């Protein structure tokens, strides 16, 4: 039976792609991509030459039907979003669901994600973690949802653009200025930056910068486990 492979790709450093991901991309008949131009650069780097079709958030439903049609013709298909693991604040969930409901196997090929990358270095002592991805760009909705998340007492991971990172950090500081925050910018890339401090310190740090570039992941500690105890660190 034909198969759809959901393939995780690097979030920056191309060396983070897995051997299995490369072999899968080489073996399939067609590759569906969030942005065919972006994925083509990745494929060219690894000397992979396959037909590409578009499957982005704006056309994911009709693109899913096209993928299902290819599967019915006996072709194997891989799906890659622009960076990281599809379905995590990226297209892919609708495609995976539609293909499975059509009776075809959907196989994960794990890879990098900004979420897991930041959590791995955040040093959280908590057992509960909420991944929210991007909050609403509307100030009122953003602040309201942010307060709901922080009031749970659990650690939270968010994504944010360089255009709204100061607003996000300001909102976090307004809710709890002393909450521990870890900010990851351009993770795995040449200008990677991972810094930690209180919400107020992170707000001030980025507010003072003349220019902010790159994509961000933000870890907000839970209010019951803002710091690891000395005993836990031993």
C-alpha cells in the first residue's frame, strides 16, 4: 500500500537532518511541501531530485485530495514543512488526518522542532508543559490567553516573530515580572542566542535593542517550579 511520510526537517542547521529523513526523501515518488521553493533548496543541498507539489496552510484541504489521488495511483509521498516537524505550528495535521481517513498509512519520520530544541536547554523542573505556539496578534486576545496559560501554574512554550517579541515579553512581565523566562532566537543557526532571566529582564533586554532579527521560541517557567532546587540539580 502507498504511504505518506511526515518528515521532520532542520530548523536551521542542515546538519540536523536525520539519515532516515534523507533516505525517505530520496525514496518517495513525490514530495509535498509547505513552500516548494524553500524545500527545493534543502533537496538541492542533498542532491535529491523529485517532483514537488504545494501543500501550505492556505490550500491544505485541496492539496490533501491531490496527495490522496497520488497514493491511489500507487505513489509514495513525503511531506515537509518549511522547517521543523509538520503539524507543530506548521501545516500537516489536515493532510495527515485526510490521508489516514482515506485508508492509507501515515508514517512519522521524526526530526527537529523549535519546541523540543528550546525545552531541552530551558532547565525546567516541572512535569507539566503546555505548548501554545503562536498567540493571537491582537493585543487583547494575546494578553487574555497569556494570562490563562500562566495562571495554570505549568510551564509554557510559545513561538513569536521578531516584530512582536517585545510586545509578548512586555505582556509576560505585566502579568508576572519575576517569572523565569528563557528566550531562544535563531536556534541552531549561525547567530543562535539563548538567554534567560526574569520576564522584566527579558523585556528590558529586547526593548533596548535597535534591531531584532530571527524567529523566536519562548519558554515561560511554571510559577511553582521557576527554579530547580539545589537537591534536584545534584
